[in-house]
């Protein structure tokens, strides 16, 4: 058995860690401690150390071993010999072992906290009887966990100790640390002294037999011992730490026999305190071997798990190192190949993509990415600027040198993706056919002559030059006039790609000029995204709501737009993300705004402003007929012959529901009408199906004819309240002759036909009735009479409050964001008396309007003194001036002449001319200054039935530019001073200038 274990130890390859030269120390424990110094965890576990520090234990053991080695033979082993003479040690100090039992032949460092016990140990060592009893502490669940074992004394401590322990030799004492070496088993018989705890013991030796008698030739014992040896051999193969332990153990303990083999197996295992104590207390050799075998088997499994973990970690580390080395070698090979055969910049037979293939290597992800980027720019290589090509080349080289797992790799890849995706030098073929462009613009929009004329001018210049430059156009006007849709039509007329983005509420400069690449999630600005999206370098870009630009902590976007919308600067527009100049000089920018007053001056100066004032009633009628109704009908799936929307209904819809300058609300109302018609037709279709089923059943039951006819009339009466079922007197002039022939009286439930002969057969009546009913329900009439059934009650009433304005009331003209409107100025006197002259103002007037009222009072007083020198009306009369619609805020200087006229009318008790409206700002000297919104005010006056309008003379040019249909039927006068207005307003005989 000994030879087998020794052969295993000698044949096993010794780890370089354990075969290193040991320092100059011949101590008995020195060699083991030096080998275990590199693995303190195994040291603590295998040698069953107590809670003492491993380094202090090592020093103590080495010091003690140097003392003991003076009389020893030349021994370098870790196990001290146990050939002592302890027969006289029947009374020993009891030392508690808190963690593991001490087996014969093994050492254990412990800490002794009790000064009395430590003094007794030192005294026994001086008397050359260095022995003590080491006993394992019992686990008691009801014990105080916070109480230390060294706090127990006397009988209490004795009760906490196991009876069977180990006689231990005290080899060294350093401070509180004591080194013990196990010698033989002991059993406590009685307590001799309480403090320090001293007990009488019996040696489990020949007299009592340390082991019970056993048969050396017993097959079970042999088989068990062989299995223990085999398992211990496997453990020694797995752990090189114990290979020298076999020889040292046999040298100082003796040859391995069955009991000692069991002790050795239990000692080197990772058993807990209870299992170790069971082996220590077991005297039956076979049972002890079986317990030891179980423990070493567990130790073997632990060694396998440890080996698996170590192997997995080693493979992971070695795999990463191998991958790193291979990548470095591959980089070196590629770099060497590039230096030997440097190819042309892009493409060609010596393309970089072919180098790995020529070297017999497969392409990696970086090479594939590089190839993809080169393929993108290859078609337009000649059109790309040189500075951009240089940046792309530098970034491609950088991409090859970066690791794919680094963050910089992703940044560079995204940067190259944007650089190569832009349409460098790629322009769409433009349309320079003016006639075709005119047709496209007229097809999409009615009116808008100014906008269309400007686009045709742009096309004409491009045709003469052979190329078109980019322009910046700003379309301003109220909502719903078609500013955004005209941009799309312009792109279609020019054959350019269209891109739209809104800047309303935009407060971040990075949205315009991009983010820096150093930021996480950085992206280019809107213009770079636009070029990538459309794929051409000359699109039409519609910048919507430019008058609503915001301003926040991230900068002022309006200032950033200066570079973008400047024709002299956008040829080298610099995006923060790309960091290379981009040519935007070929881009046509179309901006939209509701009011240009909120646009910063420098930005407005860079744009060509085209005003879209709004649509008059005639224009809205054309738009509704030719565009809105047609589109809505197709959207709702209704055929043209199924609906008759009369002009009277459309006119009422425009004047009573949709007075806005635009047509967006008009489109919503028309959609509402057609949705109700669609629902109505679907319900009638279901009703006709039920009637057809009734007619089919009537063929077999003729006596039910009358009831079925009544049922059919009831269905029609319930499902179609708006159907054209009027009598001859209710039919309009546009009703077709077929509809006049066929009349249906829903209230009486009757059918009237030309063939009303009582002799006609019943079948013919049924067929004719069904045909006539189908004829009636095919067409739905929407007239002014039933318009409210579809869109509700009218929203707007007539602008004119008075057919003939009374004294002190004059109609003015105002401009709003929704278009133009009429505005009445009313003046009346409050009280009259000497020196009680004054002025009260109401109607939620702004500061400018209040000042205009004060100016009007002064000018009125001066004019009144000229016309009626004896009158002191304004000096003795308190005047109240009010502007109706008090809930609406009003402001502006253009009501000055209207206020003067109203005050003079009150003072002279004379009404102004009928159907007269005026507008204009007045100075203190009576001069009339120009105003804005001429078209809107003219439209509002015409809508209110005004026949005479007074404008400042400086606005004659604005009025002459209006369309003829807007000016038609109006008597317009242009004045320089208020005296001319006075003559027009209060003298009906004086002829004015048209």
C-alpha cells in the first residue's frame, strides 16, 4: 500500500510552483509553508487552520521548527514525527477547537485569548512536557451566537466540548498564537480544574485499543482501502500540493496501515467539523475507512469542478490572446501588402478589396464596409469635390485601423455612411417649358397669379441661361390659402424633388446645422437629411412656418437660418456633423409664413416675399367647384350623378359658414356634406334591398301589394329626410325635366306617374313603381333651403349691421390674420354742458387706436370750426366712441379717418353717404397716410355690399395690382387729405374720381 502511494507521488509530474528552490530554512514546517504561501486559501482549508491569520501562523511554524530542528535529522518535511513518550500525560489542559478536529500527524495553529490558559501552556513547555488536549466544540442551536467560546469557563466549557479529542504537542507559542501537532486520540474522563480547564483523559492506546480488532485479510476492508487509495491517488493527480505529504507522513508516523490511511484521507478532505469528528471518534476500522472514502470522494468531485473552472477560464484567456495575436498579425500583413502594392485611390484592378483574396484571406466586416462605401461613390467619383474625397479616404483608412468593438469605430462608420450617401453633383433634369409649367400650376391651383408669374419668370431665366440657380421665396398669407400645396405644385412644375420640414417652435440650432460628432446619437441637420432623402442636389425645400421660429438655451435658429437662406453663403454651407462644405446654391427654398412681422429683419431681407391675401367669394366658388368638390367626391366614393350641390347652396356655405381668407374650412364643410350624403345613400341601399325582397314575395302573394307599397314608402320617409321629394312649387329652375315628371309625396306615401290608368295591370304598377322609386333616390339635391340639415346653423351673420348708417356711425375696413373685415365706428354724445367736452373709448381698443381717437377728436374740432364757426360742439359735449364686437381686441392706425367722419357726423347731425367704407391713417394736419392689406379690405368691402371705398392716394398702386374681378363693381376714391373725404362722405352731389 505504501509503495503504491509513493509510486503515485513519484510518477506524478510536480508543478513548477512546488519544485522551486526553498529559501535557506531547514525548519520542519518550512517547506510546506513555502509551497502553501502561494495559495493561502488551500493552506487554510487543507490544514484546518483556525481563525488565526495565515501569515502569522507561517511565521510561528517556521520559528518553532528552527528550534526543534537542532536535534532532528536532516528533515525537510512538513509533518513532525509522533514518536514521543506521552504515557504520563493523564492530566492535560483542554483547548477548544472551534472549526475542525485535529488528526494525528497534522498541525494546526490556534489563538488562545485566555491569559491563564496561555500562561499554563508556556509553563508546560518550560517543564519539557509540552502537551495539551485539543477538543472540537459542539454545535448547540440554543447557544448565544455572539458569545465567544473562550468566554466559557469550567463546567460550562466542558459541556460544549466533544469527549474524544487529540493529544497535541505544543511546538511554538508566539503571542496569542499556539502551534499544535496531533499525536494520538484522547477521551475525557473527568474535570480536574475549572480555570484553566484541566481534565483527566484516557489514551486510546493498546490497553483500550486505539482501534478495535480487525482482520488484515478481510476482503471488505481490503476493497475499501484500495478504493480509498485509488481516490487519494486521483486527488494527488489533481492537486500537486499533497504529493510530498505521503512520504513525510509515513516517515514520521510510520507505514500506512488501514487506520492511518483512513485518518490521512479524512485529513486532506474538505469535510466539515461534524464529519471530521465522526472519523475521529470512530474506532471500527471498516467504518472509519468507509467514512474516509466518502469524504475523499467528495474531495475528488470538488477537485474536478475546480479543474473545470480553471480550464474554462484558461481557455477564455488563451482564446482572447490568440485572437488578439492573429488580428495583430493580419493587420501587419495587410499593412505590408498596402506598402508593396499601393493601389489607385478608388476602384480599378488593384482595388483594396482584392488584396485579402490575393493573400488567400477571407474578407472581414471592415473590408466589406469599406467596399460598400467605395461602391456608393464610384458612379459619381468625378463629381465629388476633391476635399470631400480626401476626407473620405482618411476616414476609410482610419476605419481599417480601428477595432470593431470600439466606440470610435461606430462613429466613423456612421460618418462615412452619411458622407457617401449624399448626392454629390447629382442634379435632376429641370423643366424649362413655360407652357407646360403654366398648365401644371393652373391644374393644381386657381388664382395665385403673383406666385405663378414668379415661378414662370424663374423658369424663363433658367431656360435662357441654360441652368437654374437656387432662390429663396417666402409665401405669406393667412391660413388655408394654399401656401404649402403651392410649394408641391412648383416642384412638380419644375420637375424637382420635393422635401418639406416645419420649423415652427424649433429652438435648437442643431436641427438646422447638425450636432457635433462627439455627442452620443449625433445626427446631421435637416438640410443634409433632405439631400440624402431626395437623392438630388437641387430639390425644392419647403420650410414651413418660418415666422414661428423659437429661441431657447440651445441657440437662436433664426440666426442659423441666415447662412442657409443667403444665396451668397449657402454655396459653402457647413454642417457641424459632416464638417465639410456642401453646395446648396442650386436648391430652391420656398418658405411659408402667416405674418412677416415676426420674422427677424436680417432673415426677411434674404427672402423674396410674395403675399397671398386670400380668396374672394368668386374665387372660392371656382375652387370649390373645380378642386374641393371633385376631390371630396372621389374620397367618399360618390358618383357625380348622385349629388346635385347647387350654386346657391355653395354660395350660402361660403358666405355664412366659411368667411375665412383660405379654403381649408370650406373643404371641411364640403367633406361634412358628402359624408352625410354617403351615409344617406348607404341607408337607402339597404332600404331598397328590403323592398326588393318584399316585391319578390309579392309575386306569390298578390293580395299583399298594398301593404308592401306602404312599407316601401315608410322606409323612404324614415331614411331620407333630405331627399328631393318636393312638389312642383318647390322644384328649382335647375331641376331636370325627368325629375319634374316624377314627383313623390312622402308625407302621403303616394306615387304619381304619367300612366295612372286604373285599368293597368298590377304587375305593371309594381314594376313602374320600383323604377320610379329608384329614379328618385339616385340623386340627392343640396340647396340653400336644406343646407342647414348638413352643416348646421349659419356661423356668420351679415357684416352690415345697418342698411343706411345713422348719424354718428361710419363703416371702416380692417385687416386680420384670417383676411379682411368691415368695422363700424359708432359715436354718440353722453352729456352736454358748458366746458364738459371729453371722450370715452370702448371696444377693447389698443394703444395705437386710442391715440388715433385722440387725434381724430382734435382734427374733428378743427374741421368743425372751419365748416361751422359758431359751433362749439366738442367743447361742450362729452362724446362716447365705441367699436362693436367688444370681445375682439382691435388695434392699428388705419381707423383714423373713419373716427373723424363718425365724430363730424354726430356733431353736424348728418349721416354719411350710403354704401360707403373708408380706411386710412390721419395726421394732426389732416394728411392721409397709406395703409396695408388693400386686397383683404377690398374683398371685405365687396362681401358686405359696399359700392364706394376711400383709400389713401399712396395705395393706388396696390389697388391697381388687384385682379379685375376683385375691382369689379366698386367706386374707389384715392385721397391725400381729409377734406376730400369730407366732400365724398357728406356731399352726395359731388362726383368722385373712380
